[in-house]
């Protein structure tokens, strides 16, 4: 049992003299303890309360309690950010400060102060200084949200959307997003747009979704800017416009959105909405690829393989293909197989080629299935097997790959390829 909890269970409230517990205790700077409810009740009657033993003043009213708690918390938060402490193991003096902050927040929250209720929800959601609890977080978010506190309404939407601490409900999530969105909270506006676009818990409407994306994007919210680029590119709820799409993609890309950076690469490569430029395409693909976006890694690999917008380099191409392939990107797996098969930019290895072709083939890529048929028929990189070759050719043939159909037929006509 932690020292503080053990000490509290042995103490009585200095106001009512009843037993204290950790959840009800209110510890002041002097380390003497009271029931939070006792402090709150006396404040309601206008009592300017001080510790009966050593007389330090106890903050008066829920607003002051919240302000004092927030002040103490922010000092601790900065120490954690700087790496001087962690929420799971605060030094003794910092733990005392946090205990006092938590006490004031509880007192203010129990008195119905919505900002304090939200702050408690935030602590429990993230496990900052308390045991992480989605149930406790949802409880306090809901108390605050029901009083109209915008941030709590958004978080209530998140909890219902994910089913954390509450029964999952897209309808309730959408309802809370609406409440926060109409108050102007950008994240709520964005997620409301997402829900409306897909008809999750609310009537589907591309036009309405675009309007909410616009509101959030106008406030600089990165994901909304990216989404607004998509709706303009494909004309979903707005007039189709590559120029508008590129403008919004650019705003999001400049904020570091990997998907938007990839989209700017695509627009630059094709000259849609912006001037065509392979160099610009490669630059945007590179920014996105460095953040781990698989499609950008693959496209950058293609540009290095072809020497488009960058100096041609098979080794660079293979390196980017590998990054995308490791994330399961099918085309990168196939291209990496090709690089291994022919020893381009990477050590030649039929076994490695077969390994990557197999991964792409198992995702349904017909050309990889055909290549696995060839390797199986010739015994290169895998054990020679006409049966396996026929199996792979058949998969590719079923997708209309004519050469695979011809090779399979040759095996069958000569009595090979059958069990």
C-alpha cells in the first residue's frame, strides 16, 4: 500500500472527524487532510476556511480551487516534459504538489465546476499521476460535457466512438461531436465531417461533410485540410477542382501530413492542379516516405529506378522498395523481387526473389503469381515442382493473365503439373 494511502487510512478529517480515504481526502500545503466534501460544503456557507492546526488558507470556491490545481499541475507537467520526472514516479516533493492539485480538482469537480471535471477526465484518460481508467475518464468528461464544456463534449464523442469507458455508440458519438462542433472546436468539426461522410451514427451527406471539413480547415486543422483536398479532387459534395485540391493538400503537407505530402507528389508528377514537375514530385514523395508512408516509399523507389526527378540509382530504388515491402505494400514486394532476381541495386538471389514474389502473389498480384510459376517450373529459388508451377499459373490465369494460361496449358498437355 503506498505511503500516502496508508497514512490517509489512519487519519480522520480535521473538520468532521470521520475516517479519510484516498478518493475523499483533501490535503493542503501543510499536509493536513480533510474531506473534499467538507471543504466544499463550508465554502457554500461562505466560510473562509483555514487549516485548524496551522492556519494556511484553503482556496475559496470551485473556480479558485481549479485555478490553484491547474497552476500546480502545469509546473509538474513542464518538469515531466523536460524529463526531470515521470508521472509514474514523481519525486516526493512533486508528488505532494500533485496530491494537492488532485485534491483541489476533486473538490471543484464535486462542486460541479465543469473545467475541473474535464481536467479530471483528462488525467484519468492518460494516466497522468493517477491509475489510468477509461471509466473514470468517461464519467468526468460526461459531467463536464453535460454542462456544455466544449472540450469535454469532444472527448465524450471520442469515448463513445471507441467504446472506451462507455458502451460504444456511433449515434452518441456524433451527437457529442455536433455539440462541440457548433461551438467551433476544430477537431470535433473534422470528426463530425468524417462521420457524416460515411453515415456513421448520423445521416450521410457529402455536402454536409465538406462544410464541416471547411470549418475545421479554415482554423488550420491539418487532417481537415487534407480531407478537403480529397473532396475537391474527387468532387465529393463540392465542385471537382484539381486546383482547389492541390491548395488544400499543400496546406496540410506544409504542416507535415504524410498523406498530403504523398498527394502533392502525385499532383506534381501528373501536373494536376500544379505545374508538372518530377523534381517536385520526388521532393514531396521523399518527405512523406521519410515519415514511413508506404505508398510514397514505393513511388520514390520507382523514381530512383527510372531516374525521374532524381539521379538514377538502383540501390536507392531497392532501399525504398524494401521499406514499403516490409509494410506489406504489394507492388513494392513485387518490384523488390524483380531487383533480387536480376541483381539490380541489391545482391542477386533467386531465393529472395521467390520470397518477395510469394508475398505479392499471396495478395493477389497476377504478375507475381506468374513469376512464381516460372520459378517453380525451373526450380530457381524454390524446389522445382510442375504442380506448384501449375497452381501459380492457374491463379494468374484466373485474373486474365494470358501468358500464365498458355504456360499452364503446356504443362497440362504434356502430362506435367498434375498430382
